[in-house]
């Protein structure tokens, strides 16, 4: 029987480019799909009719600077900086337990196109990365 109800962040798993990066992420935002509202002005309406239904996604991740081979946030996200072909980002939300199948999942092929920043302050060194969908990619909740 599948668990139902509320969950906490400790049951969320994150993979990017087939690398498990859950332990290197403190914060992830933008796991959603936004759709443009149709403007009724003549030019905007004509353009919107051609792209209506295509959602946009902008995801930001951040965490402690970790250069562990294949799983550290810095290792995985810095290597993807500027890549245009896209890597799969999969976020699975385990419900009241570690994910085991059938949980809500957000999947999108992302290319890091906007930024990768390392900063130091207060004794901590952190990274942040902003990811945008690869050309032709569509985000999916399942």
C-alpha cells in the first residue's frame, strides 16, 4: 500500500546527469511549470497562439561547496556549466519515507545556461546554479 500524506525534505532525492547530488543541495527552487497567459492584443495573440501550452522552467539549486567525485554539487554542476544539450534532472518526493516507487516526480532535461556562482561568507563556501531547459525539452510531473 502506498503511503499518502505530508512529507519532509529528508525524503527528497535529487539526481542530475545520472549523478546523485541530494547531499550537496541545501535549497532547490522553481520545481514547477509556468505557462504564459494569452495577451489579447493582435500581435501578442498571434505569437501566443504559436507557443501556447509550452511551459517554462527556471530552477535554482544551492548548497555547500563539495568537490567529491561524481556526487559533489560543485563537481556535477560546474562541469555542466555552459552545456547546451541538457542533462536530466530528476527530483523524487518520498511520502513519509524514502522513495520506493510511485512517488511524485519532477523530471526535465536541463542545460545550465544562466549561472554558476561560488561564494564565501561567514566561514562557509557555497555554490549556486541556475538551470534552464535544454532546447526542445519539456518538464513533466508524474
